[in-house]
């Protein structure tokens, strides 16, 4: 693979353009931040109708009824909203992290208070992003856990299919056509259906409803925590934007400062 020839002045111009692009993207996220929070808070109030886990659990037991294999519509709806919101927030935080990283000026003695502000904000963003990434990972296990819980119901019939293939080969000598090789293959299949108990295990129903209620609360808390964290991030950027964008002041011309001249 032929790599392009890179000239120093061309590289500097490209990085400067990317820095400007990063700043524009970050400011767009920040300017729409309150609207984003309002939308998420409204979606949560609609998708999460139960105030406490016992109310959710009771409702889910009633909804399961005799059909333990049907999905939980409330949790399914909240699952989609929350995980989409987590992905959005993680992506936006990464944009803000890149913005700060590209505004860090070259290393010099003195006048580094603004850089300290940048580093503190970078750590805040990293910590919040990792919390959201953990929530995203943890909630992904819901359907696997639910499938395992459903498998434990002994009233459900179970159908399995077993397929067996046998092969044989041999060699015969002599005969009017001389020596010959022979082979054969035979495949058989068997379907087995086992019928479970006629009675639904009430404790298993409660266990399934408890699992759904736990995920309901996990999703609700994840979105509430994300909204709080997002608000904290917006507030810190609003208070410290001047230092984050121009850590050594707008008049400073060092590389990465946002000034007009480049220092190497």
C-alpha cells in the first residue's frame, strides 16, 4: 500500500481544520443540550409508568398470566429508549473529549491553570462515559437472562429433533468386472416431543416478573443517572467554556490554543 507523502505545512493545515470541525461539533452538542435533556425526561416519564419496584412486579405478574413466553412490552419499550439514549450520550461525550484534547496547548512553563481545568474536565467526561458504557453492557444481558428463566418452566412442551447419519464402505475382488469399491450412506431423523406439567409454577412466574421488574428499575435508573450526568457536564462546560477553549487566553498564539500563530 502506497502511503501519501506528508508535508509539514499540509499536516498543520489539516489538523487545524479538524480542530475547527471538532469545536463546531462540540458547540452544537452543547447548544442543544437542554432540548436533549427535556426530550429524554419526557420519554422516561411516558415509558416508565411505575414509581416503585413492587408496583412494577405486581403488574408484570398479572401481565404474564398463562403465557410465560410472551415479551414484556413495558420493559421492551424502555429497553429501546434507554439504550439508544446511552449510545447517543456516549457518542456526544466522546465528541466533547476530542474537543478538549484538541484544545490542549503546547507544553510551556507557567500559565497552566487553564490546562488544569481542561484535564479536570477530561477526567469528568471519561468517568461519566465509562459509567454509561457499563450500563449499556449490563443491560444487554436482559434477554439472555429472561430466556434462561423461561426455560425453567416445567409446563412447557419441548420438541427436539435428532438426526443420525451412518456411512459404510467396502471393497470386493474378482467377479466379471474385476475389483470394485462400494460405499453407502443412510440418514435417519427422529423428532421427540415431551409434554410438561399441566400446572404453571406460580413461583417461577413471580421469578420471571421479578427479573422484568429488576431490569425495569435498572433501565429507569440508568436513564435518570444519564440525564443527571449530562446536566452536570453541560453545567461545567457553561461555567468553564472560556478556559476549555482558550486555556491560556484568547490572545495566546501557541499551537492548539485557538490563536492565529503556530509555535513548534
